[in-house]
C-alpha cells in the first residue's frame, strides 16, 4: 500500500476535530475529565498509526480505520451534548471523560467481574461443545435419525434457556453452577444443530470415496465428516457464543454476587448511571474481543477452505 492509503484517512481528520471540540469551554456543572478523554483519543490514534504501518491487507486496515473514525465521531458528539453544551441530563448521561475516569477508578473491581463472567462462559461453552459435537456427529451419521432429531432440536432450542433458572436454583448447589447450566443450554442446541446440519450436508461422494479406500467408520466420522462439517459447527458455536453473553448478563442481574451483569444491576439500583454506562460499555468491548478471537480461531482452522 502507498503512504497515502496508509495515513491519509478521514479518521485522522475526525481525530483532530475531536481534539478541537475539547477546546470549547465546558458548560457542565460537574467534573468532565476532559484530559482523560484527550489521552484516550490520542492513545487510540497512536494505535491506529502503528497499525497503519504494520497491517498489510488494505481491507483490514480500512476496517480498523473506519472503526476508529466512528469512535471519534461518537466521542465528539457525546462531548458536545454533555460537557460542552449540557443538553442531556447529567445524572443519566455523563460526559465521556467521566466514564473513562470511572473505569480507571473501578478497574480492579471491573477486572474481577469480567474474569468471573468469562470463566462462567468458558465453562458452559466448552462443556456444551464437548457434548454437542460428538453427539451431533453420531446422530447426524444416520440420515433418518438426524432428520427426526432436527425437529426435536428446533423444539427445545425455541425455549429460552433463562426460563430454566428457577429449576436450576432449586436443583443446583450454587448460583454459579446455575449460570454455567444456562450457558450450557444456550450453547448446546445451536452447536448440536450445526453439527447435525454439517454431517447431513456432507457430499455423499466423499463418504463413498472413504469406503472405497477401506476407511473405518470411526475414522471416517472424525477424519472425513468432522472436517467437512466444521463450517456449520462454527456457525452454531458463533450463535451459541452470542446468545451466551446475553443470557449470562441477564442471569447475573437476577441473583448473582459477581460478574458484569451484577455490576450493572447493583449500581443501577442505586441510580449510579455513570457506573451503569461504564459496565455496559465494558460488556460490549468484552463481547467484541471474545468474538474477534473466536473468529480468528475459526479462520485459522478453516484456512484450507479458502
């Protein structure tokens, strides 16, 4: 890529516009921590500039720059309607600098809750995947059984896993185990359905070729059908992962004693909307980060398809 394509981007102009906005006098009657917002914006711009020098693919660079540009626009508009002109209720909509300040103050508490949420997600997700994939392979192996199981899967997957929380509380020893159970259900059915769909969709010629080469049934299942079904399996995993975060946050807001859902619910009950918004933003960034890493893993495992 040329220097023009790497560095002459609209996002850099938006960054400068954001800094100019911060020169306007503050009309808010509460601390807005403009210096923290400026530091955050400068840090983001530095990351973009470094990435612009290192990223080789033009599409990847364009995506990163577009995201940064959108972030600069959001922060600029947010600053104008809060800190600079005080259009919005400061109790409900604090300035972005105040949100960043709150994150810095609560960073240890936030990190503890993020670890708790991620650990619950990982336990439920891994357990569900470990059960759903082999089960989907064996059931999908038979076209007749797989077709019948598809309708059963549709029935159970249509029931929101969160409705099982009262039963989980009654049957399981801790709410943490209830949360893992909910994540298990949220992940199991999409992965199970995706695995069966992948197995049923494998080209019959591939299976016939394995039979001609005298490949055993178990070996055919795990070395031929499983790789051919990976794309559908990952589709189910992505769906299960997305639903899991939604359900975990909802579950943590009901009766949990830790986790980001608990963090948001606890402070919203006290009317502390600065921490509430901080928690919501952290949840969003965590979900984006986990999804990004999972997609990287998916692309790595499916690179042969490209």
